[in-house]
């Protein structure tokens, strides 16, 4: 889309229409506002048109009854129906407005021809007001404005030719007035639409650029919070998440649990199979740990080196020992395929230290890290490949099953 916008901005100003896709988008964008504007213009314009009944009483009093019937019993109800159809999006606003202007023009010229008053010919000089309404007040798009302006000029010329009260000079003056007004108004409508379309393109370009910048910033933020090797959250993301849940869950006494997971004998594996083997092991364990989590609120991170962390919030925090055991078993049951390793993969185990507690505003958010890390150390001392619950002050630790 940005390329389309730039291409349209470089097009010659004489070419109004956009390409098909951008034109459709433009029409969808402006149609609601245009419909509202047209409805307001039609209601106010019809009120002004009806007020001309008083002027017609002075100019063509011999057909005043016909004026009242056509204005109040025909045109006004028809306009109200038209407004309702436009409001309900049943009839496109441009089409409805274009078609409706011709009955108004036709009514004005018909009253001029029906009247025998000397001043009836003055109505021909009022037709440009309808052009102004269609080209400037609404305004209609240039093609529809051209239809109205040219149609009004041709109808006026025909009415002038058949009206007995018009002499040659007055008739030519009326025709030239309508013709020149049509030309000037069409030029104004053209300039107006060019400006509106260019304004739309500039706003669209700015909006697309803003969206692109937001998306890039979101991508950069995501990359800055993602561990490049394993694809899970990194230490930066872990610190931010733990601090956030510790701050937000404390007031509502929602439990928070933390698992610290360490791959057993990782240094020996890394020395045996090299850094590529170590990387493959880290990716595999990260995928198993993250895949074991069923709670959408659970978050998995690479804490550093061969160590991972999982944060649980709410009801799942009370099952942290059960979930940790599921993680341990899942890792143990899934031999890891390593470059240069045996055909069936290499068995890997993890030791897990965990704690579940209610956040306390008087204790720092790193408290569960210290407790879970100490539990992990005890799990290592007890022979590895096991889960060890951490201990804290009795009033802070959540009792788990």
C-alpha cells in the first residue's frame, strides 16, 4: 500500500481517479462523512428552497398553488425519503443526490414555462444556484457535478427557447450566464476534489508510516525480550515480568510461583559434543519446558547459560510442585538429538527449585529468585534430576499440594 500511495502522489494533477484498490479504499473512507454532509446539506437546502415560496408569490403569483403543491407535497416528502434511504445506506449518497437535483431544476423551469407573468423569466437566472449547491455546497464528485452543471445548462437553454417572454438578447444572456457558471463551478469542483484526494493521500501516507514505525518498534521490542538461541523470553523479559507480577498481584493477594530449572551436567555435555551440541540441547529443553505449560499466563524464560525460569500466577501457582515434576519427567523422557551424537539421542535431565508465595510489598521482587535458587542448589546436592520446594517465612509462603 505505501508504494501505491507514493505512486498516486506522483501522478499528474489532471488525473483525478486513483488505481482500483486505492480508489475503493478512498471511497470506503470518505463515504460515511460524505453521507452525513449530504444529508445535512439536503435538509437545510430544502428548507431554503421551500422559503422561496414567498418569493414565488411575488414573481409568479398566477401559479402559486402549483408551486405550493410541488414544493410541499412532492419535492419535500421525496427529499425526506431520499435522506432516509441515504441514512440507511440503501442508496449511495452521490447517486441519490445527483438524481434528485434534476427534479428540482425541472420543477423550477416548468413553473417558469407555466407562468404568464413577465417576471417568470427571472427563474432561469436562479438555476446557477442549483449548480453552486451541487458543485460547491455538497460538493458532488467531478463527474456527477459535470452531469448536473451541463444538464442544468441544457435544460435552461431549452426552456428559454420555448418561453414566449424571452427575447433574443435576454435568452442569450441567461444561457451564457448558466454556461459560464457551469464552467467556473466545474473548475472549482475539480480543484476541490484534487485537494481533498491529495489531503487523503498525505494523511494515509502518514498513517501507514506511523503503523510501520509502531510495527517495527514492536518487533524490536519483541527481539529485545527474546532469547536469540531458544526463542523464549530472555533475562531482561524475565526481570520485567517478575517485577510486574510482584507489584500487581500483591494488593489482591494472588499467589505467584517461580521455577528455576538447570540442565544437569551441561558442561560435560557441552565439552563432549561442542557448542553446537550444547546449543541444540538448550533449544530442545527450552521447547519441552515451554510446551509443558498449559496456562496461558505461564511465562518461560532463559535465565542464563543452561538455566531456565518459569513464572506462574494464580491457581497454577498452587500446583507449582506438580507442574515442576511434569517438566522434569518430560525432559527425562525425551532424548535430545545432538550433532555428532548417538543415533537415538542423548538423555538429559534437569534439576528444579521452586517456590510459591504471595507477593509482599515489604519484600523485594527478587525474593522468590533467592528462594527458588537456594532450592535448586539443594536439588543438586541431593543428586540432581529432582524437584525441590523452597522455604521462606511462614506468612509469605503458599502451601502447595
